[in-house]
C-alpha cells in the first residue's frame, strides 16, 4: 500500500489561516473508513472530517463502493473550519509532488491558483463521457468554465445567505418568529430587542464565519449588481456605499458573542439549537446540523434569507479535481464519476443539507428547506460567495480574512479595514 500523510487534529481559532501544520505518516488503510474492496486505492482529500459534513461524505462513499467495488476509498480528510487547515496542507503536498488522487475545492475563483500553478487538469472530456454537460444547468457550466476548460466536478450547490433562528428566543424577546426583515436596519431593531433579554442576538464563530457574515452584509447593503462589482472591478471598494456596508457590519458584530474567536461554525449553530442565541448566519450545511440534533420542525428553528437579500442566491459549490501527478488517475476519474452521478448527488446532498448540482437527481425526500433552496436556485439572481472560494482566489481570501480578523479583534479601525479590503482585492 502507498504511504499517506495525515494531519493531526488542529484547534480552531482566529489565526486558523496561518496555523503551522504538523503531519505524520502512516499506513493508508488506517484512513479507510468507507469499507469496500482492498483493490487499488483512491485517496480523496477533503475537509469533511466531522458532523454533517462527514455524514455527507460517508453517503457518497457508499455510492462509490457500489459503483466501483474494485477500488478502495482512502479518507484523506483534514479537520479545520471551511477547509483552512486542509488547504494549507494540500498546498504543501502539491508543491512537494505528493498530490492526493483527488481533492476537494470550492468551484469558482478558488481554483484559479491551482490552474495558474498547473496543479490540476482539465476535466472537460469527463463531462462528455459522464453526461454532465446536459445534467448540470447551463449557468453552472458557465461558472465552472475557465478559458474554455473545466477543472472540477461539483458535488452540490450551497446557499450562503441564510439566517437560522430560534423561535423560542425570538418570542422571549417579544418578536414574531414569522416576521420578515426587509433590510439590515429592520434586523438591527430585532437584534436590539434580543439583547435586552440577556441572550446572544447573533451567534458567530472564528474568522471565516465572520467573513461569511461580512459577505452577506455587503450583499444586503449593496445589492446583487454592486456586490458582483466588488469582484469584477466595477464597484469601488473605497466608495461611500462600501463604507456604509462596513458600518453595518461593525454594528452587527457588536451583537455577537464574546467567545466567537474560540469557536467554529457548529458551535455557533449549536447556540441556536440550545436556545442561547436568536440568530445565526451560516450556509445551508447548517440544515444538516439541525437535523442531526433532532431539530426538525418550525418550532425548533426557522430560516430565511439574510435581510435585504431576498431573491438573491449567494452561491458556492464543493467540487473535486483531477490533480497533476495523481498516483491513481483512473481511480480519481472513477471518484469524479460517482461525484457527478445522480445517485451520488442525491445521497450526498440529502445528508449534507445542500442541493444537487444535477437537475435530474431524485430530491423527492429532501427536507422542506432543501426544497425551498432548489426553487430559489432556479429562480433567484445568482452571486458568488467570498468566504467560500467562488468570488476570489485563495490568496485574496486570505488577505480579506486577515483584515477582517484585525478589525473584529480591535486591531484596526473601519477606515483601515476598508483600505485593506480594497488592497486585498486589487492584488
């Protein structure tokens, strides 16, 4: 068997993007929790190491084992919020010529760094071979295409601009759980009411979740067109409109929990489940976390688009690549086939809380939230997520994250924050 590297468990924290990583080597059979055959190995590198994310991976592995019983799945998962630790280790491995057979990445601009470094291969031919060109929406194919080539196969579609809320905490604050908030200003009134009760108005966690919150506030304050302009250069980062958006972010951060930098997203979501906080802004992977906790009814939790973003779908997608130098390239292609299959997408997304990228996957037994997301994906204006790799390359996101951490920990003021964001995106 080939020797594989695995990352020791890392604690989450505000400096997650710059943590030093420790690796140890071991027999790859120790990483195989997918069952199946003892045939040729396929190392699949992800950050789906726990909770609902691992449940989704396990469901996908089950389909892979059925479709390719001659191959042995090797779990290369690395823990760390939003993949920050995994991406650091992955880059070290790629630079050392120790590529996994396939690795998870966010579809969109995040792939640009790998493309520029010639670390991943064009998989356009596989789209024809696996029938994916017709199975995926044309808009999605366009977002995946870079200079006429496609470099990954998406496993899902996630929505980032979702508020999850505790009806019990809202009622305790004298708020109607069915109330709609048309704008950030309207929402701040509700946040203020919750604060009067002593509960946390808005739960948030470490830096990447704060960047996630930031992107939704930018989207709400600017609107879809000007939000898109932040990434194509048509919206001035130094403008008064962006200043107003950042002021809104500053106000909203004032309603969040003091222990945020020591938490990761499941901890912030758990505060909603436990009735400790009223609201949480998180992608719809949180849907699976609620289900896992036994919260399955509108009495347990509610959800709605971030105020001011109704009719907009803040998009991201997990996807898998074919690395240059993959030890088992045929095995990697087999994994990509399963990832793109209707059976794989149905099993994976039902467990993870997201929706299939394919239009023909069976979603009849998906949750009410997922049904609403499928409808929104088909009708809403689509924008690309900042925090999850769809809008910017990794290097830009790292700089945005550093600037955000400085600002939310009090190490910079708003004017400095705005100028650092402008510099990060300008490159």
